[in-house]
C-alpha cells in the first residue's frame, strides 16, 4: 500500500495486496471510470433516449439535471438499490461519495427529471438517514440477484477499502456513499 504526497493511502489493485478493513482509516476513493467501462455504464441512458428504458424495469434510472456552473443539461444513469411501487420512490447511491457531481446539482435544486421504467417525472428528493440507508444497503445485498461476492467487490472498489458486509462496514459505507430517494414531486 502506497502513500501519496498528502499522506493518504493510495488505492492499489495489484494482486496479493490486502485492502484495509472497515475499521481502518479510509483509502482514497477512486475516480469515476472512463473509456470502455464508462461507456458501458452509460448504456441505460441510450436505452432511455430510444424509449426502451422499460427493458431495464426499475433496475436503473436516468437522472436529468442541470450543471451548477455551466447550466448544461446532464443525463446520468444510476443503479436503483430500492424501488417502492406505491410511492414510486427510487433510491440510488452516490457512488463517488460526496464528490459526486450529480449529487451537488441535486442538492442545489437542479434535478429536472427522472426516467425510470416507462415513467418520467419531475423529482423531489430526500437523503436517507444512516439507519435507513444501512437497512436499504443490507436489503440490496440480499435481493439484488447478484452474487454477494460481486456486490462486495464493487462496493470495496467504490469505497476504497475492503467492504465485508458487516453491520459496521455497512454503516461506514452509507456515511461515505450517501443514499438518495427520488419520487414524483406531485
């Protein structure tokens, strides 16, 4: 494990290097992916633009928001970690933590629209408190349909430390990665 100029442990993905556990100091969070992986993660946006978002069900949404400084329109695909049909609330995680640009735009009141399934609406949002967010993350791990090892590996990569699924790790994770609920404003 290396340490960079500001004294923070740098994330390494070299085989055989053990990442810190949930009780250790956090590592530097990685930057959002670019290149081929970034394009693959953008696929839901293109399906929604083609009016084929219903193929994704309620697994992904596209958040349409305005840039704080540029005023430019952005369409950000996000994985839904919980969907509640009666309220139409979709809960998503800010995967890049407090540095997530779309999160700053939403907090500035610049969320313009949510596309999910066959539905499009002007959203209102709320930030889940730590206990509710931890419960949502626990449910997601159990019900996502993905192997727990894969979910934990992805979370470990996003968090920059080894996520083991323990209650302590879950609480730490939701403090680092805020969960937001979007529902229709009306």
